[in-house]
C-alpha cells in the first residue's frame, strides 16, 4: 500500500515476508527489519536527508514512527512500514495500492502483462521496466517542461555572455591590432590570429566548465544529500562545447572585422 507524503516521498506498507521472497529482501546498512507496529525502515538517502539514525523518531501521517533499520536504496521504496498497520491508520483495511507479481521466467513477463490487461481492463498493469521508466524525471510532465525551459534559457544566456565577452576582449586589443598592421600584418593574418585565440579560449573554458560540474556534484552530495541528484549527461558535453565555440567565434567576428578595417592611426590611438 502506497501512502503519499508530499512531493515525491511516499510511505510504503509491505508484507515483509512476501516482499523478501519477491525481491530478494532488503540489504540493511544499519539496524534490522521492523518488528513493532510503530517501526519503519528507511533507505540511506532519506536517512541522510532527514538526519535519521537507528532509534530516531519521525512524524508521518499524524503518527510517530521509530526508525528500526536503514537499508540500501534501489527497492522502489524509501520508507516502509508494516502493511496491516498502515492500512489501519489510513482506514483502508484489506485494500492495496499496488500488487507486484514475479513470473517464473522473465521473458514471459510481457505475455503475462498482456493477458492481465485483457482480463482486467481499466487497471494500470506494467512490466517492471515500464513501471521504473515512469519514475524518471523525464516522465514528470511539468518538471520536464521546467527543465526544458531552464536549459533553453541557459543556452541563450550562455551564448550571449560568451559572445559579449569575446566582443569586449577583441575591442580591448584594438591598439595591439593597430601595431600589427603598422608592422605590415595583413587583415587575414590578424583575423586568423584572433580566431585561433578565441577558439583556444572557448575550448579551455568548455573543459573547465565540465570539470566544475564535478565540483558542484560533490558539493550537492555533501551539502544537501538526497534532496537533489546531479546526473552527468555525457551527450551534452559536445553540445555545450559547440555552443561555447560557436558563441565565441560569432562574438569575435564583428569586433575583429571592425578592428582590422580601422585606420592604423585610429587603431594606434585607441584607448
């Protein structure tokens, strides 16, 4: 039985013996399974988030629970209590929210699901792979849209910031460009020099930015454990690098072209 607690947290009522036979059981990092009616077990991330340890008490659904065990995450549940106790507390005696079935042979899972869907129309019946995919961030509609908007804004702002930074950097070199032209450097030579410098700065900046993401990942894991999980999406590395490089090169084109087309005397007198 699943009782929502707010946000993405929920309290799961389970029959421990049946659950152990189905999933192989919990791997306890500290403590033991629940024995008393007021006992609950929590996963390691929830324990870190709420600063819980063995013997800690916590108020959930207007009831005081005692933490009897902390288990390794990965069981599709973060907080577990006795099934019959949770049913009684919520006035849902002999009622269930979810039923898990274990088939005799994994390749038969889809066939069993299809058969159950035919026999019980209107019920949500999934294989474990389908069910687990529903719990990902990308399956949460509003959150997925929010992430898309944030990424879009970050791309636009990053592009503009890189372009403006390179624009300013090139303008600051107007005097040096005038000196090069006075020494006989061609416009093509100066543009090639500017673009190579811009490309090098953009690549170094992209690498530094990627390295800094590991710093933020470490900070989030230690400062706010279990509240946010930062996933490294390697497919975005070349995209972020391309945005940085293209933004830098576009930001260098206009001021570079203006600089090389300026009169040598004006360039030399530029402050």
